[in-house]
C-alpha cells in the first residue's frame, strides 16, 4: 500500500494545525481534519508534480491524473472526510479523471457537482467542483494496488514519454517535408543568406 503511494506521490505536503491533522493538497492552505481538500485546480497542481503531456492518449492522461489524486487521498485522507476536487471545464481530461477519483473514493450517489468560474486576468474560466464524503478508502487503496500490478506507473510514464517523442519526430518530419525552397521569392532567409538560394 505504501509502496504504491510512494511510486505515484513524491512531493505532496500535508499541513497540520495543533493536534488535528489538516489535509490539503496545496501547502499552507487553511483547512481542518474534516476535509480532504484537493482544490483548487486539482489536475493543474498535480501536473506540476509529474508532467502529463497533452500529446499522450486521453486514456493515459486520465489514468495519470487519477493515480496522482487517488494516491494523495490513499496516503493522507480517511473515511468520513469531505473530499473536494476542482477542475476546468475547458480541459477535456479534468471531468473524467476527477469524476473517477470521486466515484472511487466515495459512494457514487453522494458525489455532487457544482459549476464555478475562476478569474484569469481579464477573462473568466469555467470550472466545476466535486464534493463527497470519503467512504471507500480501503477499496481505493486496493484499486491503486491492482492498477500498479496490471499497468505499473513506470510503464504509464514510458508511454507518455514515447508519445512526446513520436509527436516531436512527426513535427520534424512534417517540417522537413514542407520546407521547399523557392529561389524566385524574396524572403528573410534569402536576404540573410545574401540572396543566394542554398
């Protein structure tokens, strides 16, 4: 159990106030022992701990975010705490990954979703918040162990790295195939090269 959590979660911080253990994903966030708080922008924060590239398959992106959030909950939270998750409606993997986290940690019928909006400079970003009471902590721990056994985190990371490499290779191939030189056109390159078509 601890091994699975250690594989996925490497640098999360838990704040403590007095005797009650306060659980928040972000350091220095005010909370108390009744809450397992992974808001705001749960996946955005988790993405700083482990790169989840946009070129990876949606399934791998969802799985990576699910494992990171679930590992935090498995390691630091407990049954009876109110779980808070928050995501962006503009990010396609946020809703499926965070809903999977909530449904795996809580009774599905007890998960509530509310729409929200976050100010980002001069615009408003639509988002959502999921809340529920953790009731399946042991099942979540087992689910993470099963995932690690069937598809180790290192294999997931390798697939995501491979997706980045494949995208970069495709980009280089595409760029080299489309850069035909036209010696009759005056371009910045021809001016810099002294007008010679090389």
